[in-house]
């Protein structure tokens, strides 16, 4: 940690820029700048600061001088002359220019925000807006005073600091937005939903699964924008990827992918290549495990979910003669409790229950019967009514038991 | 920061600090107080030890000169306890400075210390260094009587 803040690190940093700078002069300039910044920071109220504050101020100076030397040819001359004020002014002018660029990038990002909702994405964009209000480049130019929750497909290297980090992040985010715009938002949502239904609340990158499936679609020669990969496709992909040629094949796939997503500029193509290269080890380990289900996902569909969660098979229904006899017996009952007892004893099919309800349970009688049913049985009856209405929207029973059931369940839920 | 760098920085500062307090004897003679060359060097060394212990870096004019100028008219200072008191005052200053979290300026803090030293502490550096910043500020702002009233209200 100490190394990081040291003036020797500063010298190495500037020497790495291959400028022939006298080390003693550089050290003197750094001291002078630190002294001047400390005095400004305390506004003359204090003759001392904590070591932590001094370190932060020094780190900011190192960052600023580095930015000045890299971006302004005059700055090296100022350093050689020992003109500290001019060095700092040159640095600030570069930083101000970067801030302006950053604000422009942020405005573009707000215009190209994907329609697919994700809390981390929106929180991060809000925080980036706040960054420009909080950023104090005159004292703490190297700091990033905001929370960046949304992780990019290609993370910004740790070596970037301050406004340079933010601008690099914004540029990468803009590229990701541009790529995502090539896909239908509903398709992207369906894909993300197959990872987790509450993907909107998760800390996850939107592009990563899209890119993986697009990569799969290219290999399968399927329409890229469909992003759909089923069980058969996964089997084909498994055999294809087992004979994968590494980097050479990756370039071909990226070329094909870019051709399908055209128009894309060089920077985006390079971004895609880097992103896929970083995703590939994950794919490779899935290939080794002979299981691509967690890598190449199938699009989420409501039907698929319902079919897999509810299965109901009705019992055999009574023959007509038996049913008529039972209806007669129930109709003769004086008390509802007797009717219910017979129902429990002799009726074992949903269709029979409904037939009997149609003619035997009048008014509030049906409510007493519903009390004796389990929640699943109540829901099944409701399902029967819905299906019946789908077949014939004008259907209604003579006794009105279906209306009573709807009212009963509504009251129960309330 | 590296030790070598701090050494380089402090050597320059030490020579500045020494030159600064050498001029203070002219003012303190009137109160019967003076420092020898050796004592001055000891004080400057102690200043840098205090800074290191409290994790602070001083720049420009140090605080020692201000402490001498403010405290030299204290009725509790004599030639016998002058050097020892300055050592203690210097340590207490940096301690309180850290406690204040940069919310008090040097001048404010020294004024508070002087009022407390001459008033409640009656010249005792042990009393001054044993107090908390909060108490120091309260007693200086509201005086001893108000503090006693406040303490009474607590029970």
C-alpha cells in the first residue's frame, strides 16, 4: 500500500512514459504540488493534515500529472521548467475535457438504454449521473465517487482511475447497448427469464447470456436473432464444440456473428471477440462435463412452465343410470349435510361432481359443500369453470353453483 | 509514504521550524521565558515525533511558534516549567487536532486550549491532556459554572 502512494512510484510511473525527466526535479515538483494542494485543502485553517489525506492528495497529483504528460505535449516542458502551476492547469484542462466527453457518453447511454429492465443497470446509470456532481478533480482526481453495481461483459482494467475509468466504463456500456439493440427485447427477456424469473432484481450482465446463445446459433447456423436453443441443438453443439479449433474458429464465428448483426464498427467487433474469448473457458468446462444446459439456455415460455407444474387426471365417471339414481337420492335429502355426506361417499370424479352441482346444490347450499373441499379441489373446480367458459362463454348452471364458487374463493382470498 | 521520503521532507522542515522558534525568544523575554539552542532542537524533534505518533503531516509553518506566542503570557508558565509545558502542549495539540476531525482550525484549537489551561486546569498540563475534546470545547464555550449546572441537571 505504501509503495502505491510513494513518490518513488510516481517517478517510476512518469519514467515509464519514456520522458527524460530529472528525478530530483520531479520529486521537488511533487513536494511543491503536495504542499500547495494541502494548503488549499485546509484553506489555511490548519498547518497539518492526516497521513491518509496527504496520501489521497498525492495520489491525485500523480494521476493529474500523468494525465497531463500523456495528453499534452507542453506538460513535459512545464515539468522541466519546474512550473508546477502550469503542470496542474494543463492536467485540469485535460480532465475537464474528459468530463465533457463523459457527460456526452452518459447522455448517449441514456438514449440507448435497453428495454429489458435490470435494477443494477438503472442504479448504476443513476450513480454515474451523480458521479459528475461528486467528482472533485482538483483534490481527488483519481477517485471514483459512485457505486458501480452493473458488471460489464469486459470489465474495465483496474489500472484506470478517476474520470478515465468512468469514460472507459461508459464506452464499454455503450457498446453493450448497441449490440443489445440488434435483438428483440422480448427475446432477450425470455432468455434472461430462463436464468431466473426475477432477473430484473439480479446483479447480472444482460449481454453475456445473449452473446453465448448468439454464439451457439452461429455454430448451429440458426437465425442469430432468435437466440433459441433447444435440447436437440445442445446435443449438436456438444459434438461441434468437442472438435473446436480454439482461437482460429473463434475469429470465424465472430466474423459470422458480426456479419449477421451488421452494421458494427471495428471497436464493437473487437469488444465482441474479447467478450467471447473470456466466455469460452466457461463453455469449455461445460463441454468437458457433457452438459450444456446451464450455458446455452432455452427461451422461457409460460406454457412450458404450466405443463410441467400441474398434472390432473380425472377418475372414471359413473354410468348414466347410477348418476341419475344418485341425483335423485341427493335431491330427496332434507339437510345439506346429508347431501354432502352422499357426495363424499359416492362421487369420485370431477365431472360427476359438476353434473350433480348443476341440479342439486341451490343457492347457499354449495357454499357448505365448498367448506368441506381442500384448496386443490376448490382450484380444480375453478379450473373446470374456466375451461367450460372457454368452450362456451355463455355457459351457466341452473343452480348457479359456479357463481357461488367464484364469490366464495374471492372472499376466502380477501 | 516511504520512510526515506518522510526523512527528506522532515529534514527541510526541521531547519525551517528551528529558524522560526529562534525568533520567539525576543517576545518571551518580556515574560521571563527563553529557550536555549539545545532545547529548541529537542522541541522540534519532539514535534516530529508527535506528528508521527498521531499520524499527521505538517506543512509550511509549524504550530510550535503559535503555541509559544499564545501561551507565553500565561500566569502559570515559569522558566522552570516552560520547556516541559511546551512538550505537553504540543502533544495535546496534535491529539485534539485528530479528535476534531479537521473541524477546528489551528487558531481556534489553540485559543480553546489556552482558555482551558489558564482557567479550569490552572496551569496543569496533566489536566489538559486528560480531558476530551468535547469537554474542552464545552468548558471553553460555556465556562465552568454552566458546566456544573449542566452536570447537576443530569442527576
